[in-house]
């Protein structure tokens, strides 16, 4: 997970402690947004690769959307080698569109994983996919799956309420518009004070990168950003009463509660903070 990008990147660990080598050796890590590296792995190990697991929009090395053709390439490779394509939509589910990243980018995985977003923020997860795979799960198949909180009535009620809300026509329009305004506003405020910055936006997800690179599209670029400037910005925004994710490798999210007035106040706060950061 860490090699693929996660919150643990903040600690600079090259791999995930606690995972036995005997497990890790069965996993191949390839570069996000680099279909050639995926193809090279399949050229060498294709007949033995059971699946590809990917965040369709990487949210654990900040917010990095897929480049054109990347998700389509994964789908094509999986079809060719009869491997399962699994989308981890824990972050992207309901955030980049009502139907998740698979709807936004028009690429259908074989399995989808969803997290607490499906329960309105309550502790719940879900997975779904094609019938010929899911029929292997009990009671129709031999693979047992259960959990202490599975079907928890409070989580299910919260989830039903959330799903009812997002089914409203036009709900996403203002959220996506405000996300774009917020990200561009923060970037423009940084540039105003001579601070290099680029942004990524995917629906209601956004990422700000303290870098002079035009577009951040991979892990190497994300980990080469100026973390000292980010830390100064983060603490400055805290003093302004704005709470952002505390690590430069975490994506940001905008919700319906963040109306245009909140967006404007946040951009104004960022402008004041950048005025200070520029002199550090």
C-alpha cells in the first residue's frame, strides 16, 4: 500500500511494516499513470497475475487523476490476460460522480470497493462486482465473508439517507463548481506571492502541490514537492481557522456544506497565509 501511495508516505517508509515478506513477494508494484510499466509486468508475469488493484483517482499521494488512456489500458490488459480489474473507490465513490470514477471515466471494473462514504460517514464498507465473481461468495459459493458490524442498522440508515440526498438532480453541479473555484483560488493566491503551485481536480476531490511542475501525474512528482512550504501553509491556515489534511500526500474534499461563501473565505485566508510563507 505504501509503495502505491498512502498516508504512511508522511513517515518516509519505503514499504509497509508488519507485512511478512512471504506475503509481499506475491505482489507487484507498478507506477500509477504509466501503462507501459503495467504492460511490462504482465509481459513477464501475465499468466500468474490474478488481478490489478488501483485507485482510479489516486488519493493517497495527494489527488492524482488518471491520464488519458491509463484506466482504459488497465481494462484492456486485464481482458487480454483474464485478470480481474479491481477499483478501490473508497475515496472516489460518490465524490467524483454519483457512479464513482468508473462512471466519470467510462471504464468498468470487475470488482469495486467502497468505504464509509456509502454509509454517510458511518463505519461501513461494501464491495460489489460481476455476478460470475460474486457467486463464489457464501451462501452461493464456498468463500465465507461476514463481519460483526455487517448490516448495522444505524450505519444502514445513515447510508440510505446519504444515497437519497445524492440522488437529487443537480446536486453535484455546485459541489464540482465550488471545488474548481477553491483549487484555482488557492493556486492563484500562491502565484500572486511568487510561490510555485499546481493543482489537480477530479469532481469534488482536489490536490494542491507546491511545485513548479505544470501537472503532477505520478508518485515521483508528488513526493518531490516542497513539503516545508506545505507545512508552513498548513499551520498558517490552522491559525486562520481553516483545517486542511495535515499531510501533503492527502487529497482534499469539498462537500455540499462548503458553499461559495465558505470557499471565498478560505481563499482569502490562503492569500494572507501565502503573504507570510513567501518571506520564509
